[in-house]
C-alpha cells in the first residue's frame, strides 16, 4: 500500500489539475443545462458551443482589481477563501477513481471525509464575520446552522454504508459493491445522503446562505477578483466531490455491467451531477425554519431508522 | 522530527492566542486552529482515528457552535463581549508549574515508552473495546452527556 513518493506526487498533480478542470467545466455545464431547461442556449459566444467560456471567466476573475474593504478584519478576511479552497480540495486525497488510481487508501477514509468537510464551515463563518457586512453575516450564520445540522444526517447515512462494507476505507467500500450496489440495500441512506449533499453544497432548494433575492450573495458578498474565485471554484469542486462520493458510496464506483474501470466512475459521477443541476433549476427555495425542521425532524430520524435496519440486517 | 516542530510551534502560538486575544471571536477561531494542529500531532503518532475524530467533533462541532453563539450575540444582538484575561500572571505560574511537574515525573518514571505494534485491524480492535468490553461505561457516559444537554436547555429556558 505504501507507494513511492514520486508516484503519490504525480497522482496528486493529476487529481488536482483534473479537479480544477472539472470544476471549471461544471460551471459551464451548469450554465448550459440551465439554458436548455429554460429553453435558451446558454453561453455560446466564446469558442464552439461556449467551450472556452471557463477560460474567459478565469482570466476575467484573475485580472480584476483586488479590493479589501477598510472595515474588514484583514487577516480573517483573507483566511476565509483559503480555508474554503483547501477544505474543498482535501477530500480528493481519498477518492478512488478506479481500482488502482487513488492518492491514498486511508483505513479511516470515511471519518477523514467528515472531518475535512466540517472545516469548510469555518471558511463560510469567517467570510461572513470578517466582511463586517450584514448580508455576509446573515449568510454566514445561516450557512453554519445549515451545515452543522445536515452534517449529522450525512454522517448517520455514511455509518450505514460503513456497516454494510464492514470497513471505513473507500476502496474496500467499492469492492464490497461488486455484486450489488449499496443503492439497493441502502436506499433510505442514499436518499438522506443525497438530500444532505444538496444542503452541504449550499445549492437550491437549500441555498439559503446565498439566497440572492434576500442576501445579495450571502457570505461572499464582499469578496471580489481572486478571492471570489476561490469561493466559486471551491463550491464547484465541492459539488464535483459530492458527485464522486455518491458514486463511490452508493453506485458501485468503478464497477459497471462489463469491464470495470474509471469510465464507469466518471459516467456515474456525471449522471449524479446532472441530476443535481437538474434539481437546482427545477425547485424553488425552502424557508429557513422549514429547512431546519426538515433536517432535525425528518432527515435525522430517517437516517437513524436506516442505521437500525442496517444493524439488524447485518446482525442476522 | 522537523514536521513535529512545524506543527508544534504554531500550535503553541495559536494556544497563546486563545488566552491572550482580546476579541472573543478571534479567540475561538484560534481555538479551532489549535484543535486542528493537535489532531495533526495525533496523526504523526499514527492515531488516525483519534486525529480525525478530534477534528470532526471538536473543530467541526464544539468550536463551530462556539463561533456561532458568539456571532449571534456580538453582531446581531449588539452586545460586545471582550475577553478579560484576568489573572494572567497567576495562570502563567500555574501552567509553568504543571510543565515542570510533568517534566520531572516523566523524566524519572519507569514507564515503558517503547512503540508497540498496532493490532492488524485498528478500527476493529478499537470498536471491540468500546462496544463490547467497555460498553457499560460508554453508555453511562452518553447518558451523562444527554442529561447535561437537557439540563442546559432547562436552565436556558427557565422563563418559559
């Protein structure tokens, strides 16, 4: 399992660049699909079918003026986008893209994912607090309450998967799904995980932290140029990772009807992401009290029930 | 070894920041950083499970709730809470004394510091210990925590 250091390094490089590209084109995919869902074309001016749009956006964001407001708490204000970016990239270290291609096979990978995931809340809170603006602050607070609540449901759903696979390693979890995807025995957990994933990525119907119509842009209202790009890219890398995780945990990872390999992984990830984009452009936003009530009174009890049923099943 | 110092020095600095910072919000953020760095020390000691649980529960749970509470009171209610840090000298003397005592006893103790090999499946061994051998103390602890939570809610909402 211990691989030479240079191998880890080039894999890290490939995964890093791959994730950045995926995030950039996820933005384009989102805009394109949004266009089709609303019977318009979406971006189609830069390059064929708008394929160069992400590059144009990146250049635009990098060339913009860096603005730091005098009333912002400078150190924390700058730390927030860094934390978001780092916390978004860290889960990539344990995701197995195929049977042999992963950076690390951690024996406690599931815990690692949850631990690293909880760090991004800090980026949001710091961004909201240090901007010294009421919109950002309200966005940050909403986001913290939402992320903490939905993290519990997500963790409980993950325990069900770990119980079935009898391991916390993601590679072992995928290997346990060779004959039957966990989607079927863990259908309750799958639904809970997917709903919690929408909340964790701050997407509609749970996008209250940024709710444009009420909070301008939420916790990153006061950020511009490269710092905004960090928030933006972080958000889409997070989305990409959620797609990968659903694939790894419930859809059998690299296994397919024939010839297992990374192509199945990416096909399934794409389908999950397409579903998430589809939902975003279909459903309206929840109200905040509905959001909290739903998490504590529906999602967590269902996750607990799933855990109980799984334990009983495994004990028999 | 240099990795240890790379973690340990900022760890001490952040810990000092927790007690010395005047601003309660910053103080809590430093606490979060301190807890993450402590978890990194656990990772260096190959205690992965403990390290990630530390980040998940303390940084992601406890410290986040602290930050949340402070943000609510400070920016929204408008009440400004500053950390007083009274008794700095006494605190410094007490912590130095604890450090010296630790040094003295660890230096003269007969404890076995040799590294023992881990069990083949660490998670399994830990789980067996927690949920089979020591299941009663574990459950008693969780009941105690539950009682503490209910107690806190009752005390906070006495007026209703």
